């Protein structure tokens, strides 16, 4: 009774579930966000969705730990603990972009102007 227990948990691996039936890991790279000027850059945790829609992405972190009692030596905790973050929804969209040289004020029926049907891709 009255024992002082100190626990240290260290993240050692990560598993990504991309919400479309695919996953990555466990691996040692956690991944992270990129600044907007680097969007589209391939990373260690990149994923390409083949369909559009909303997908629940989950990151599971695998921990290994040690504990000590009353200031004694650190002892290993057998196995790993796994904790999953709450799902985060990723919305995947596809779009077609076209550039037009027409000026809709001078030629309101030009391609790309409101009400004008664009040519088939």
C-alpha cells in the first residue's frame, strides 16, 4: 500500500487506416501535415484514393513502456499498448480544370462562360 509507480510509454510504431479498406503499417514513421505549398508531395504515409467520397481515417499508435516502483530501476512492460485516435473524416474530390482565352464580357457565349456547356473531356 502506498507504492509510488512511475510509468513511461514511448510511441514506437504507427498504423494508418485510410477508411477505404486499405491501411499502412505498422511502421516507424508517424506522418504529419504538410504546408500548403508542399501539397501533392509524396510522403512516407501518402495514400491515393481510387474513389471520391468521405472516408474515416484512423491513426493507431503502438507504445512500448517501462515502469519502476519506489524509484527502483525501470522494468519493461511486456508487449505493446495500442491506442487509436478518433476517426477524422477526409473528403476526396475530383475536378476538371480548364483554361479559356475567351472574355465572357466580350463574348458571353464563349467556352467557360456561365451557361455555356463545356466540351466533353
